[in-house]
C-alpha cells in the first residue's frame, strides 16, 4: 500500500468514526463512485461536516452516533451531575446567573428547557420574584439536575439525529426505506417491545385489592390501535351525519409542501437539487403556519368549517395533509379559493406547484360517503387493516408500522379534529352506567348518545358543532391531588373496567355554586373528600397561581401534592360537570407495583391517576 493509499484509508476511518454501519455503507457506496480520490475525499469531508452540524458540533469532529440504552443512562447521569455542580454555586452567585448558566448548558446540547414566561424572566433578572415565580425558576433548575428528565429528551434527540442523517444520505425513500429509515424503524420497534414488557410487568392495584397489569388497561383504551381507529371512524361518520342533517356540503382537500422540503424524487429516488436540509418537522411547521393563515382568513370571512385532518408522509418522510371539511354550500367555493391562495403563497411559481401543491375533491353523496374518502388514510396511519397496499405498493401493515414510527420519531400528530365538541367528556360519559336521577334526564340522554357511539347526536345535544368549549353543557371536572391518604369506605364498586355497568354503579353527584369556579369540598358515595375544580383543561393548569398565593395561603398549599420539581400542583381528572352538577366517573385510587421475572413484587410510589 502506497503512502497516499494509507493516508486515504486513515482519513476515511477518522471521518466515519461513530456512525452506524448502515450509514458507513451508504457513504462508502457513494465514495467509490468518484473517479479520483480527491473528489471522493472532498465529498466525504462535506458530508461528514454536515453530519457534525446535525449532531450540534461547530467543528468537523465526529462523535459516536450509535447509542444504546446504557449510554443514555450514563449520559443522563453525567449531564445531571454537571448541572448539579452549576446549581451548587447558588450561594456564591445570584439566582439569575445560576439559571442562565443552566440554560446555556442545556441549550448547547440541543435540549429545550422548561419554558418560563416573560414576566418571570424579567422579575428574575431584577431580583423581585414572588414565591410562585421563585418556585417556577427552581423547577427549571431541578429538572436540569434530574437524570430522569434528561434521558427521554436525549433519546428523542438521538432518534431525530439518526433520522436526519439518514435523510441527508438519502436513505429514506421508497427504494431504500419508505417513510422512515430502516435503522429508525428497528430502534422504535425495539423500544415498543421494551415498553410493552414494562406494561405487562407493572401491576395496578386499587383500594379493593383488585389488580390488573398496565398492558391490560392499555388494551382497553385508545392506546389500542383497533379502539383508536374505531373511535376515529365513529367521530368522522358522526360529523357526516350531522352535516347531512343540517345541509352542509363536504369537500376533501390535500395540502403539501414546496419542493425545497422534499429530499428526493418519488419515481427514481434521486436526490432533489432544491432540497435545503429541511426535516419533516420543518415541513410540518410550514403546513401548520399555512393552515393558521387560512383559518384566520376564513374567520374574517365568517366561514367556519368542521371536520378532520390527517397528516401522513410522502415516501421520503415529508409530511402532507388530507382534510375532510364540512361547510355551508354557499361558502364552499370561497373556502377552496382561500386554501388555494395560501397554499401557493410560498414558491407558488415553481414548476408543478399549481398541480401538486393543493388538490380538491368535491364529494357527491350520491356517489359515495364523505367518510369513505378519509377511511383509507385513517387505516393506513394506524394498523393497515382493510387495505392491501399503499400508494407506493408497500404492504399495508408494513406501511402502517413505518408511518407510526415516522410520527413517533418526529412528534407529528397524525389525526386532529377541526371544530366540534370535545372527545374527553364523551369518553367519561361512556364510563358511566344508566343515570336514574330524574332531574338529570338530559344528562342521561347525552350519555346514551355517547354509549350508542352516535357522535352526531352527541354533538347536537352538547350544543352543536360551533358551540364554544365554555358554553358546552358538559365540561370536565378536575381536582388538585392532596398529600394525605384518601379514605375509602368498604363498599363494593366491582371491577371498574369490566363489571362497572353490570353491577348498576351510579355516578356520584354533588352541586356547586358556579361553573368554572372552585367547587369546594364534595363528599361522594365512596367517602372520598375532594376539592374539585371544573372547567377547561387549559384553565385548570393555569390555576396553580390560585393555590400559591392568591386564594390560598402557604399552609393550605402544603396540603396539596406538587410534582417532583415543586413548581406545579398535580391535577387529576375526576369526572364531568353538567350545569353545576359534578359527576365523578373515576372513583378508584390506584398504586403501581413492578413484577420482576422472579415473581417478586416491588412497590412503586407512582399513582395510576397521573401515569401518562
């Protein structure tokens, strides 16, 4: 081997250090296609420099990209200890300097810190924090010193870095790895398997000593793909029935991104020369921004459509949206024109923009249902059942798995309801058996509609599709979690997930003064003393200030359970509020325990009410 060949070999080893084997193979495949080693080395230098930037390095140095679970734990512990050292200097410097140092450390590793409001930041800089604001700042610092806060964020960052590098090397397309790279699919399937094993080995036990694994509970809610798909189809069909009854027209729209967001061409898989390094998140941000402008314009024109939005990837992972919207017939054309105008605002003059950027299909009910237009996209994004192949010829189940990996990796919400009433009260109502109280016959009528899976009827009874959340007849009931142990009378509630309806369980009712305010103490049939709060989830999360200093003193605030960082009180969903009447749907308290392979049960201090 000559000196030049030896230098080349050493250069290649240095530049490829730390990359997964699949990425090394892709780089070397392209490297060998160059006619001379100078061009090949320049290509390798440019590409590995771009990879270094993806990893957050300003220099050309490389670091190990292949990270397993042990390394995540070690990295999390290292970062937490470093932040602990920074925070330990609190006595010798101001809190503002400590916070700033923590923020710089976290940011340099591409991690977003827990946000603080501008008011808190200004008061922090001026050293005039209130007790509540002080706890918020300390919560940020405590998070950075907690390795369990670092680990999921590092894992999420690593997954996205791997996928970004795969897209950079053109490994995400229908010829190599459709929707998501093969290495990312393997990583997520391994993570899902580990998560499933954890759920199977974790037992939830209530106050009646009834135990069930979290895996069984997971299979009974929308975490189960079959239930998730069924509920989505029920809601979509309900919207169609509601629209038909009230004379609305249906339109099916498709929005996609400009060419610069696409990594490669669909037919050949060749690299797109217009691509500027955009990730699927950048494409999703573009679609979100465009849709926000569209909705603002429609609101100015007093056009209020309702329906569903489905986000799914092109073959190279670039997102696009399908929207099934219902609108008044005389407003349909203006809605379509508004969509078309805003979808072509950015790079609207590029080749093929008018044909591909926005598409519209007017749905004729005499030829087919509106639900049928979107059904295949729902199935393709969940489990693939009911269809044979996707648009690119990939087997449906495989395509569905890879789409779920894509959505999980990039944190993209696949399905979103546009307009209409909330689904959480619907789910809470379905937990109840028949309500026999004659004064609440109207609540029973809504409950029956939910229990019969009649989303259209449920929407109408709740106030209609355009009813504002605050004006809906049934809203959610939340309460702050108390520190003290909760007392339960020895009453038989039965199995809440199997026998709840069979034993004729009746919900607990208690009145309160005004909707959306503190409900005061309410004692239900189970003997639970609660302090309940009703209203929107957003309002409840912001109501911590009332506990810290406005409506409760510090001594009373200590009676409530805060999160592990001490900056927010724990709020749990307890039921619904129907025009001033609280109906408790969640009467049980659960504790978690972990069952090891040897059969030994270890207690876990977590509570199922707050387990995500």
